[in-house]
């Protein structure tokens, strides 16, 4: 069988997500460092986003679509449950995180530390202070959700958790995010527990100052 190629940059949370799926399922893969909007990425993703995947003659873009393919094409533990309710909850939380939480946590909070648009290149303090209440609110929503069953989509570790953990990894690196998570008993315990998973430790990205985080 042809090998799986993941094209993207290691610091990207979405790239890390699909790598974690491979690690969880024991799928051999090669990470090919390719930046967004380059010819190889553009050939698969219509908007030039990373990661993309190649597996023989199969080419797929978007991390959720890649995860679905990997989960169905390869043996190993299911990261997307087959039971209808658990599957729907997994989809629900992937959608909520990607469409409603990515913007405040990553685009508005992390990027103003990592990729500030300030004249001196220092973190945009005004923008960070403005988004901090929304960061705390978002962390509170996650804390309440995890408090119900210990994971986002129920008692089992699923793709919903895989999709979230790389974001929390970065959020914890900066003061407001670190404090919000530390003060959220459920989420703090959740992060510590899943950060010990081999799939998480095996995909550790470079330090944030060299990052291209969520692209």
C-alpha cells in the first residue's frame, strides 16, 4: 500500500491534528514540510491551505476530511465513533471549535502575540487586552463541556479532542490563556491527561516564536 504523505508545517495546529490521527491509529506517514499557497498545496486545496494529504492516487484537503479518510481507510482505534450519538457529538464539537473558537483563541489572541502587526513587532497589547474576556469566556465553555463526561464528545477520546488539544497547547503558552486554563479545573485536568498521550508528545511542534500556528 502507498505511504501516507502529510503536506504542511509542523507548527500548524491543523497539521498536528492529522498527524495525531496517524499516531493514534498507528498509520505510518511522512510529514513533508510545505508552506501554504505553494504549488504542491495549491494543487490539492483550492484555497492553498495546509495540511493536505496524499495516499497513492488519493488527494484530500482539510483536516476533518483527512481524518475521516484515515479513520475509514486504516485499521486501529476509531477516532470518529460509529455510534450515531457519539459521532454527532464529535462532529458538533469539531464544528464549534473550528468555526466559533478558533477565531478568538487563535486568530485574535495567539496571533497578536506570535504575528503582531505592531510597528515594533512586539505583542499588540491593546488587541490582547480587548480579546482577553472572550478568551476567558471560551475557556469557560470548554470547561463546562468537559465537566459533563471528561471529554468533549463523551467518555471516550475522539477526534473532537484531537482537534482541540493543539490549540490549547499554544493558548497555555501566554499569560491570559494560561491563567484561564489553570483556573478551569475540568479543562486543566483534561489537558494534563491528554498531553501525556503518545500521539501528542510525538507531534510536539517547534517553539512558538518560530511558528506559523493555525493556517
